[in-house]
C-alpha cells in the first residue's frame, strides 16, 4: 500500500509540475503569455534602444532565476496538499501547515513579480510607458463573467455564476 501511495505521490508531483509549467490553456506563462509582462512583439512596438533591450533581458533572466525555486516549491507543496486531502484520515494541522506554506510562497512570488514590474517600468521613457499602457499591458484577468454554465451546470455557456477571463485591475489574477 505504501508503494502505491508513493507512486501516486510521484505521479501527482510530475503532473503538477507539468501543469504549472504549461500554464493555462497549455501555453507557457511568463514572457509571452502573461499580461503583466510584454512579449517580443509588444517590445518591438516600444522602440527600445539596444541598451534597454539588454537591460530587459537581464532583468527577465534575473527574475526567472529568482522565481524558479519558489515556483518549484509551490508545485511540491500543492502536490503535498493534494495528497493530504486524499488520505482516509485527515490531519487538519498538517493541511493547515501546508496551506500556510503555499500562501507564503505565493506572497513571495507576488512580491518578486511586483519588483520585476516596477524595475521594467523604470527602464522605459514616458513615451514608451504610454505606448505600453495603450497595448493593454497590466490589465490582467479579473472577475468578469466567463464561460461558466447556468444553475446546476446546465444552460448555455456564459450564463452561470462562474467567473472566467475578464479584465481586472493591474494584472491581478
């Protein structure tokens, strides 16, 4: 029984890591896939100097280097939490402890993301900032009505109480 539980834990961890790295819709999140960070096509419209492009590249590499260990810990803690919830005898203290660890890691990730966004915006001229904002960078996803189904999950898409993709304030998810 222990071997089966351990095998299930490892498979769950691998699946979680794959899911986190793929991001929503199977697309990688981050440089091209997030609304808080412009992709190459958006950077090209900003007319950045070579020096600015190099600083953006260095900033991005630094951000990824700092956040990858946090993201990996987050994947592991989420897998651990899932395993705790599927146990026959729940351990409330352990569940709460892991949830707190997840919350702390997410807070740390949000702080790093904020630092990155501030540093990125600090590299831009006022004209470039105006262009960036005109492209919709930073709007993020909010609590707009999405593809939820109606009462009891029946009815046409978009008519239910479920929240989905929508414009929200400042890239908050």
